């Protein structure tokens, strides 16, 4: 049976002075998962390892990301991280610094739960 997406959360992170794409991506993922909670697991006694987590991170140089290390920071579920070209590099001509901005989308998927729910007559 196909998984169904149960949540999508977005985040943004940056590295203002080091041009560190990994640091910016990590902060974007943390920003996204700190905006959500999934009480569903306790409510229906569902193990969190049944959840598949798919993360997409956008930075200007996606090949500079260690996606396996980023996946390890996810607190629950079976996570994979995909790096794509996105985000922004913002150069400061006065200082020579470049701020790196990363974006992240975290999607959580579960096997269909339709047999675990029923509509109430109330």
C-alpha cells in the first residue's frame, strides 16, 4: 500500500559569514522540524519508525552538502535528504562576505491509516 503524506513543514537557515552550506542546510532543517509536532503517534499507538521522512534542501551549491549527515539529525522516522539547487547566496560588495541561505521542506509519510479511523455520528 502506498504511503500518504501526513505533514509538510518548511524552514529557512543561513550562514552569514562562513559560506558554509552544510551549516545553513542544518539550520533550515532544524527550523522546519521545530515548527511541528506529531501527537498522532501517541494517540493511535503507532511506532515512529513507521514514518518515512523525506527532506529536500535547496542551496546554490548542492554538491557541497553531506546529505547522510543531514538525515541523521532527524529525530524520528526513516529519513532521506535530497539536495537541490535553490536558496540564495547574497554577496556584500563592501566586505566581500557572502551570506548563504538554505531552504528545507520536510515531508512525513505514513502507510494508509484509513482502517484505523472512523467517522463519528456525533
